[in-house]
C-alpha cells in the first residue's frame, strides 16, 4: 500500500533527522585481553619480507596448503603449515616508463607502484592477479604449478588492461569476485576516480556488460564486498545463480541538505547478457535495496558499511546463506561499530517487493506499479524460458525501461545489531562456525565472529541467540596499524596488515586456568576437562564441560559455589573518591554490590564500584557476581578512614564522572589558582570542539538544547560512564597527588587453587 508520494518523501526526511539522536548502551569490553608482549611467538607466526609492504590481499588454497599474498610490487606463495618456510615470490613491478608517466601525471612516488589488489582463482591452473600498476591498472595470470607470471611467445608478460577490474588508487575501496571463471568487479573506471561501475569484466567480449551511468544506479558508491551465490545448485524452482554486491552510497531518495549515506545490497543474475535495444550491454537484472542496521531501543542507526562476510549457516545449503555486515556511523565519526546479519531469504524478499519511485518532485503522487511481465529485474528462470524468453535479449522494451528507471526497491532489509561497540572502529570481519558441545547427539554449530580493528587488534565474539558477546581481544601488532584482511582456515586465522602477515590459532584455551573461567567464557572452541583439570579444545578430549547456549555447565564445575573472596581493608581519606575493583568472569555475568547504607554517590562501573568516602560510607562492601543463578562472592572490602595505604584519590581509569571532576577541581583549588585555571581552559576548548562537531553534523532544530547542557555527545550517550570525556582531568588529579592504584590489588576470584 502506498500513501501519497509527498507524504512518503517527507517521512523519509523525518527518518534522516530521527537517527541523529544516539543513545548507546555500554557494550562490555572483551573479558580477556592478550597483549602483544604476551603473545606466544611459537604459536603466532609472522611473515614479512624486507622492503615489501602492504600485505593487503590474502587467498587461501586449502587443499595444497598454500596462502597467496598480494603486496606492493610482489606476490608471495606461503606454506600454511609454517609461513616462513620456503616462501616463493613473484616480483611484478611497473616498468620505468610507467613509473615516470605516473609521476608526470602528478601522482606521488609511493602511489606510482603496483599495489596488488586482486588475487582470485580463475581455474585449476591459474590465478588472476590485478594491480594498480602506477595508476594504470593491469592484470596478469599466475601459473599455480610454477608460481610464475604467464608470458607470451615473445617473452613479454601476458597482461590485460585492468580498467574496470581494479582501482587506479592503492587505497580505493573495491570488490571483485570470480564466478565460474569470469570476473565480476565493482570499482572505478577512470583515472580521476569519478566513474564507478559494476561489470562483468572478463569472459566473452559480447557479454561484458555493466551498470548504466546514472546516479539512480550508483551514486558515489564505496564498494566493500561481493558474494557469488549459486542458488541453482540446491533449488528446483529454476531460480538461478546470482551475484551480490555490498556498498555504501549517497542517497538519492532523501532530499536533504547534506549527503546522507546509505548502505546497500545489489544483485545481478549471472545469466544476464543485457538488453537488445534498451539496456544494450547493461545489466537488465540490477536491483538494489537499502540495508538498515538499527537498534530500536536506543535509536542508534549505523549507515556506513565497512565489510560484509558471507557465511553458509548450514554448509552445503545456499538457502542458509547469511551476510554479516560490519557498520560504522556517518554521524558518530567512527567511534562506534556494529554488526548486523541479513539472511538470503530476507534480501530476496526485499528484492522481489515493490519498486521505489525516486522523483525530485515531492508532491507528485507515486505511480501505481505497472503490471509488467516478466517481472522487471528478475532472472530468467526455467519457467520464463518455457514461455519463450530464452535470455535477457528477448525481454520486452517496457520491462527494460522500467527496470532502468527503478533499480531501487521500496522496502529495506532490516536487522537489529548483533553486536555494538563504542570506541572501536572495526575494519574487517570473518565468521567461522564452531560445533557446540551438546550432551545429546544433536549436532549444532554456533558462529564465531572475528573482527579486525583499525589499530591492529583482533576481537573474537560468540553469537548466541540474537546477540554476540565479545570474549577476547588480541593485540597483534606492536604498532597500531589497521587490519586489511582476515582469512579463515581450518584451525587458524591469517591477518594481513601494511607491515606483516600474521597466523594465529583460532582457539586459545590455555588462557583459562580454572573451570569457572573456562566455562563462563562460553568459548565454543574450549571446554573443561575434569580428568586433566585443564581447559582444552574439544576433539582431543571427550565429555568436556561447556554450555555455550545457556552457560549451565558452570553448575558442574567442581569449584562452583565454594567462593573464597579476596578480603581487604581499604583506607582512604574523607572526601576522596575511590574505585573498588570487581570484574565479572564473563560478558554474560552481572555483578551486584552490597554496601553499608543507601549511598547517593555510588556509581557501579564495568570494572568496579566508585564511591565518595564519607562517614556514612564506611563499612563492608561485597561484590557478588551472578552467572546463571549461581552467585559467587568475588570480593569483600572493609572501608576505613586513614592514610590511604591501598586506597586512591582518583582511580587509574579513564572513565570520569562529573562528580570526580568536581572533586578534582576542589583539589585544584588546594593546589592553587594555576592548575584550576588550566583545567577550566581545557574544558572550554573541549566544549568548543563539541560545538563544532554539532555544527558539522546534519542536525535537527533541537540540537542547541543538547549543547546548552554543556555535555559532550559521548558523555550523553553513556550517562556518566562517558568515554574519554574528561581524560585530561586525570592529569589534574595526577599532579595533585600520586595515585595508588587500587586496581592493582589482587582481585578476588573463585579460584579452585584456593579451596
Ligand atoms: C593464549 O593466552 C595466553 C595467556 O593469555 C597468552 O600468553 C598466549 O600468548 C595466547 N596464545 C595465543 C596464540 O594467542
Ligand atoms: C623490480 O623490483 C626488483 C626487486 O626489487 C628489482 O630488482 C628490479 O630492478 C625492478 N624492476 C623494475 C623494472 O623496476
Ligand atoms: C586456465 O585459465 C588460463 C588463463 O585463461 C588458461 O591459459 C588455461 O589454459 C586455463 N586452464 C584450464 C585447465 O582451463
Ligand atoms: C602501505 O604501507 C605503508 C607502510 O606501512 C603505509 O604507510 C601505507 O599507508 C600503505 N599504503 C596503503 C595503500 O595501504
């Protein structure tokens, strides 16, 4: 059903405004952080070659145990067993003349190289490789048997033009995929990077078709991923093979004074060979739909697509395909990331719904959808062939004109985030399936998300129900470099960055030393072996304790219920503000505090309880963590007045409440006017920055009221647990008095060793 066009148009405008209001729930940090210094370098292997950088493309050949790596001016063939053993290399650098002409065109020296951007298997014997080739993209053929570039009879390299197959610029986002030996690419087609297209880039000359040059089809797209789904393999209804492209583009359907970006999924049919008169050498099946990744409870909407991983939830069944989308937000300056999942049937449903009428004139009523046959944009199924439409060339003009003018669907594909994370910008996602340890003979798997950040960290999250919980963070690099690529293998994971290729095992069970830790982490790749008293990977042992879905295995742990909390006497001076540490065992647990009286100034944070020391706040504080109805005393502190032996004035944490900053201000007065003045000035500049931020963001009329509260946006989102909001206050405190970190005190744990 459609309302008047004008109405719909205004509604979408309203939607744009509404999602500016963010309120975000605090996603707990991963329970376990493995620091770079703690990495076991026997298990975590690294590969890099002197003078070669930008290891950005990874291609795995599982049966031969080879990992192909595309870098700058070079392609490597590594052994997956041991990355550093007998690596082979192909140097594929640009000729001097290309290098010179690139520089003459005004490009920098570093850009005038051959950055390998594509490595894909063409057939059993060859890999297709494309590189930027000093702003003049080229592709070449790698013979797998000899690992050399193919040469022509005259001895020259066998090279194709890479136009439309590979971007000109090394850092340009792009995607391409080989389907049945033919390359489909989504990239820019010209030196200036202004003309984007999705095309069938190789194969028969007459079948090299592409998108129409129209902003209705593609409007400043940033391509991130593509997937080939050969649906015909497991469907009998004649539904055919399709290729999906994922990108973010500038919305044409909203009229707004700033560019509104929208994430999209587009689909083409593999059998499409273009139209006869209309849409000649153009896709006749190009349809796209908006992806929505939104948390309805908080109103947070993520509109920039960063990456998509395509997973078959049930291996072998194309119908179970799921697309894991990694998002950030245009409005939040990449401080937030989210993962949303879309199933293939949901995407198909949107693409078989009604078409969107994109008109400049808001007041014009929408046209009723014409009754066209075959359905515009549909693949040529076997039933259409039976009706005489043997291929896309035989489609009626009317159908083709309609699809040319209506590539966008009315209905978006909507999902609610599986995971939301503040203060992190994820760059890449890969998803593996782990078997669940079920007591019954029933076989089930659960997805594990592997997320790479722009600062060289790898996060692992487990999907349970409609949520994914972060369980582990691994710092992979000594410097904070972005992760460019993640490649999954049977038991390991390969990560590519500018400087290095890293191989690491998928699971690390030895990091959980007690049954409770092992089981509470709910890591599907680990379970507690009661006979060995160790957390191990399943497969090696039978009958491990683990219950990823419900966390109930904790009841079977021998150490459960016998808690031996760390007891400590904490001395602090009146008026000071301290944090009593208590960190839950897992992301699924929650902890409650028992304290002397109803104190107004307590603040329960993710890492403990923050209190102001006063006469009424003295007494015993206990932290009790509850995991699946089993509670365990984690810590017990007795707070007394005295010289702060263990206590602290300001904790080491970066999370500061307004209360603390006020207290620190008081300290500042004690210290003298100088530091007081300095602090004021800091707040002042901070405020100006925030006002500028607001001024730049497309905003609603009510934004001034937010500003007038004098609180940074991030602080508003988190309530008092603001992120970095008053980071510098820390320094004022530090100057005032040396901090004795209570956080460094031994944490009360339910450790079996203490029983
Ligand atoms: C496993 O965890 C331990 C303890 O945190 C750490 O020292 C080790 O380096 C980790 N191993 C890998 C392969 O990440
Ligand atoms: C390509 O790189 C190799 C190794 O760095 C170098 O020896 C060779 O001279 C380069 N060739 C050209 C044409 O620049
Ligand atoms: C694979 O593709 C390459 C490049 O087109 C071609 O030279 C080779 O003959 C093909 N091999 C097979 C087995 O089809
Ligand atoms: C290539 O690697 C260098 C060195 O790490 C880095 O500075 C540069 O940004 C990288 N370029 C691209 C396009 O990734």
